C-alpha cells in the first residue's frame, strides 16, 4: 500500500552511489519526495522499498565512503567538539525515564576496581532513535517490519553501530539566526521552525545540504535548559511526564520538513531538544490538525527511514562556527553495538 514499486523507481530524480560494510553496491535510483506514494488520508509519503524490501538502514545508506573522504577534507584546525551531554543529563530525566545507578566496587582479592551501571535507559540522554523506535498502528514499522520482528531484533540500533557514521555534518544555528533577525525562538513554547526558517539559516551560513549529510539543528532549547537551576529542571521533568503545560520548539510542519530532508539527501537529523519536532505537534498549513502519519517522528523514522537524534549539545560547536563562519565539519558517531536496541547514546564528535 505504501511501498515504492519498480515502476515508480524508474522515475528517477537522483542517482546515489552507496557503500555497505563489504564494499560497493550498485548505484541506487532514488525518487524525489513528490514521486513517493502518498499515505492514505494524509499528506505524508512513504519510502518503503526505495533501499530494498529488507532494508534496515534507511537514510544511513546514503553515508558512503565518498562522504567520509569529503568530510575528512573539512578538517583544518583539528578542533573537536563532543556533542553528547554528560550521561546523567537531563537531570531529572525527561518523560517517563528513570535515573541510572552507577556503582564502583573492588574486585575481590585483587588491587583493581570495577564498576557497573544499572537501570540505564539508552534514550534518557543524548541519543539516536533507531528505526524501531516508532510505528504506525495500521501499517507497522519502517519498511513494513512487524512488531514481532522488531522484538526479535529487526531495525535495531546495531544496524547503524556496526558500520558507524563518518560523514559531513552541517549545523543550522536557527536560534542565533532568528535572534539576529529579531524573532528569537521561544524555548518554553511550541515554536514551529519551518522549512523556510531552516533554508534561511543555511543560506545565511553559506552552506548547502548534500546527500549523506547529518543535519544538526540548534533551536536554543538546550542552552536554555542547561541554564536552569535544579528546581527549574525538576519542573521541566514533571511537566514532561504528564504533558500538562509542556511545550517545546521544533521542526514542522512534518510533511514540509520531511520533503526538505528527503530531497536534500539528509541521512540523519539531530536537534538540541527532546523531540526534534515541536510540542504541541505543528498543525497543517491550513490550520487543521496533523494526522498521526504527519508527525515528524512517524515521517522520518517509520515512513522515510531517517534516524532522529535528540538532546544534542551544540553550544560549543555553535560558538566556534559563529567565530570562523564555517558551519560544516567532519561528523562521527559510534552508537552502542546493542542488538535490537531501540536507541543509543550517539558517542558523537564534530571535528573542524
């Protein structure tokens, strides 16, 4: 119903060479957004089958060896920036997750120490969402995988971890751009960052998206959150558990953002917020409520296969980019090799 057929694949908008773990694959013909099949009763479109009927990587297929080589050429100073938060942040955890417990102990009969972590939620801090993170009730998970298949390990984060991510990263510092334009992003409201906002920001940065990129979007939410005192962070956590009075800035409306990401060849999308998309969910351009398939999580993870990153910390990187005017960089990520994992800390570096 939502799968790209061979006839549809013949209508070609882009040709992309892919690499897998073993070597070169045949060139892929990738349709444009408008050529993808519509999801019934929505403005969403599906890319199921574009990368093969059994594909579990989605957009990460676009991260080729050439992407790594070209990104390495962006390194000029060797300055590196860790984009993960400390593992214990946010503190207290957001949504229904719980704090982990870290214990250091003596190894009996030796002069060595060991430690262990209990109750760790891999998506509690900075994270990648695996393609198994969400599903549409009437259709299933990305590429049509079933709940039983996902519980058996399909679409897990190990698919990304086993190859790693080495490619070009692009920072869209929407927070700084909109502040300079006199229209700052409100971190305490459902402020919608539109495709026009993104494009204007990228134009101001003098950078253009290309196939295989990881797009990093700074809304300013993380800067605001890290500036809160403990009672302030506790209030955010409490609101997030019930969604009463909870609001977040983010990218929307979903279909328009998805079109920009797909047609630009973005492999992965990361933001400095808990959800990437706004909360409450952005309405359609005509003001009507978005359908479930039009939520950005469903569009990106389930329909297009583009992994989402949340709780990223772009603050030091953004300051450096503003100083030297360079908003693209070598981006590396090595998620945990956790078979069937629904998410993982990204273990991510930006190198300039």
